[in-house]
C-alpha cells in the first residue's frame, strides 16, 4: 500500500469494481445517525409535535445523506486506497459520529452546534480529498477547484448560521439557502467535466445502504413489539407485525428490480437520481418510526392517536413509492405501469382517513401492506 499517491481518477469501465470493506465500514458508521434520527422523529411525534418533528428530521437527514452521497461519488471516482485516503475517510467517519451525537439536540431543542460541527468535519475531509485531485488530475482540475472553493464557502456559511437566534422564519430561510447551495454545488462544479464515477459500483453502494436502512426499520419495529408485548396481546400485535413486514418486504422487492440500470443514460440524470435517493432513504427510515408509533398506539390506545399513528406510516411509505417511481419511470413501458404507483399512493393516503373513522391502526397497517403486495403483484405480472 502506498502512503500517498496522485489521485488521477479510476477507470469508469473497470470490470471487477466492487464495494470496499472501508466503504461498508463508512456506511455502518453513518447509519448510527439514521437510527437516532428515526428514533427522535418517533419521540417528537409521540410528544405531540409532528410538524416540528418532520422539519427537524428533514434537516438532520439532509446533512447526513448529502455528506454520505458526496463521499460515495468521490470514492467511486478516486478511491486509490492509499494511506492518506484511508485517514481522510476515518476523519469523515469521525464527523459522522459527531453528527450522530448531535442528532438528539437538533430534534429536541433545535440546537445545531454539535450536529453542524460533525457535518463540517465530514465536509472538511472531502475538501482535503478534492485538494488532492487538484494536484493529481489535470483533466478535472477545474471541477476539483470548484469543489474545494464551494464546499469551503458553504461550510463557513453553516458555521456562521450558528450565530443566528433560535429557529424562526429568518433562520429557516438561511438554512434553506445553504441547503440549495449544497445541492447546486456538484452541478456547478461538474458543469463542463464529469468525474469518472463507476455506474455499477454506485448501484451496489446505494443498494447496500438501502439494505442497512431497511434493516434499521425492521429493528425499530422489532424493539417496539418487544417492549409492547407486556401491555398488549400477541393477537393485537399480529396485524401490525404482518402488515409492517409486507410493507418492508415489498419495498425491498420493488427497489431491487434494479431501476437504476440507466444511470448513465444522460449527462444530468445522475444528479436527479442521487437527489431522489435523499427522499427514498429518509422515508424508509421514517417508516420504521411510524411502525413503532402504531405499536405504541396498539399497546396504549390514545397515547399517540390512531389517525396520527397511521399517518406516520402512510405518508413516508407514499414518499418511498413516489421516490422509486421517479427513478423507475424513465424506463417503464406502458401507461398502466406508469400510473400504477401513483394510483397505489392515492389508496395509501386514504387509509389514515379510515383509521380516523374507526379502523384500528394495526388493521390499517395490514391494509397498507396488502396494497403494497397488490402493487408488487401487478408489477411482477407485467414483467412476465
């Protein structure tokens, strides 16, 4: 292993490119923050602050996902596995852990100090990586310089935003502008020259992270069932358990139809593709929180509210389906296939109304699972 090597870019057509153990380790560290964000979302909704919970959860997940995605695309293009690359990756992982430590403070008190510190640390590691590309890859030097300048400027903005008063409309406006700048930066930096990312490697990276986030949702539901069994019967929990598994199993199946085989089909599609995953991963994590709320409402009726608990599952699951549809639709043939997911989403969004009218939340989750299963069956049949 070399100590320091020039980062000249990897071959985007490399036949045997796979995810490295270091990348898997990075994912496992990042998912700690995902789990804490989902837990905080659940607790805030249960405490009666759903709007506040969703807005702060979105802020946390935006930071987590964007840092993870930017590292993932950089590594796909420039991971030469030298000592310095590993050390800077460890620095980014340290920032992810600091960000995770600050998640509860963000969700409970909108205190961004620790969270922003961790996020900036992750971005600092990426700035140093791009600085290596400036020296090592003359073909993409302009893009690398733009990343260095843009990332540095936006991080100064996040640190300056900490000086603003506690969250109010003007504060949220500043945060929103910084978020837009973060999203626009990769597009601006690569306006003329794209980095040599590897399509199959990226598909594998995103697929593995999807499995980890799904696993967190399963674990959250399992823990909730375990804690509630002392207060509710197995029969009362069965509809939620079966319906929740149907939701997650169908989501896995729909996702791994490999909708992203066309990742390199256009110059700008990869950016939209990556940003769609922000909604997908966030909504998958939120589904786990929603299932935990349904279990809590089943064990202690009135603790959350049947309609609120059901909505906490239906809304993020609808977002999951729409995010997947946004990725699928570019290659889906036939009008019926194109409209299948939006139709299923409309049905899913009607279920909370039935719950408010008297349908028990566990039965509502089971109904949602049946809708997901029917959608999957229609897609499988259409592919025959």
